[in-house]
């Protein structure tokens, strides 16, 4: 079932520059990159260049490491990376497209390749929470 994909859209009241920077900055990542309701980020490391890697550890009752390689970086408009976790096949990939809109930035997040339909549903819930937390983090920073 690795041909499964998901796409989420969210508008955030922040500039594309701020949203782009948030996805690549470890300090900001620790504020939003947790997919579970009871999770927090206990480690975030990035090397934001094409071919550079990242590692994010989401923790609740156990540590869940997520890592990948940046495949494409177009400032303020596109971030594409591999997504390796215990719940994804090694060749899963995430693409984040940023588009300026009157309200700030529209984010379109697409992930391709999942182990199963249930894994896709789990990721959909996780990415939805991450986008909500990102909006909160950036909107709080603007206040």
C-alpha cells in the first residue's frame, strides 16, 4: 500500500518567510513538531541544505525518532524531504508548499507512501496537529 498519499491545507497568519524559517529552525521545531496530543519534542536537529539531514524526537511515554534528508529547498515557497519513522516506509516523502495569501500563508502539505491505510490516517491526524501547533507558535510570536 505504499502508493497511498495525503494532502492537507492550512492558512496561517504569518508570512511565507516566517513559515519557511519555522520548518528549518530547531528551536521553533521544538514548539510545534509533535503529532500526538500528549507529545513534546525532546530533540530537534537540522542541516537545512539540499542533501542535509534532520532528526526530530517526539516523546510521550516513549521516544519516537523521525529523520530525513532535505531533497529540495526553495526559500519561502517549498521544502521537500524524506520522512523516515517507525510508522513510514523508508522512501516516504513530504512536500510543503507555501503560497502567500491575504490572510498570511497557505500551507499545502503532501506526504506520499505509507505502510497501510491506518498508518496514513495516523499521519493525517499527526500532521493536522502539527499544523495547528505551527499556527499557534507563529501567531503567538507575532503578538
